[in-house]
């Protein structure tokens, strides 16, 4: 059996999202979506952060789901 290795990580930044749920999207709080499924466009800018030894400061990305 293999032993799992955990990677230390931490991020601080701004999240911008727009989804089809009611205000205060229940999906972000581990609840069911308002309309049966979740569709969203999210953007994140990491002001400071790391994943293991890799710095993530200034990283920006968008997700569509």
C-alpha cells in the first residue's frame, strides 16, 4: 500500500463569480443549486499564495462550469 503525501498550500485573493443561482449561491456553501444544476463563470486573482515550493502570487485564472 502506498502512503499519501500532503502538499502544503495557501492562497489569498479575490474571487469574482456569476452563476444562475439566487444571490448567495448555495453551491458555495455545500448546498444544492437553486435550479437543479450549477452553471457559473468564475475568475480568481491570487494576491499571495503557494502550492508546495511554487509561489502563486499574481496568478489569475477563469473557470466555466
